[in-house]
C-alpha cells in the first residue's frame, strides 16, 4: 500500500465518519429520532430521560474524539508528508 492509497483511505474514512457524526447530532439535537431511541432502549434498560440524554451526548462526544484521533489526524499527517 502506498502513501496515495492510504491518503485516499483516510480521506474516505473521515468523510463517512464525519457524515455519521453530523447525522447523529442532528437526530439527537432536533429530536427527530431521540424519542424513538429512548422508548426502545428504556424497555431493555430502565433509566430516566436525563440519564439517557447524558449517555447519548457522552457517546457522541467520545465518537467525535475517536474520529479526530483515528481519521482526521492520520489523514492530515499523510497530506503533510506527501
């Protein structure tokens, strides 16, 4: 695998993961599917709505950090050394 192939790989990983991150944020922030997800998960794991919101926003925050560390930073590093 050469540097050009790795650069394209990380570029597409970044595009897909950032798209998923934005979609997740929009669903949660504007409540399009948040109630459905809460109802579905509260059947299996009973918890108050505030706890569910905290867990959901924490998950999105951790996912954002992982996207930066494992997608964006390697992509930018490959662009720099190319």
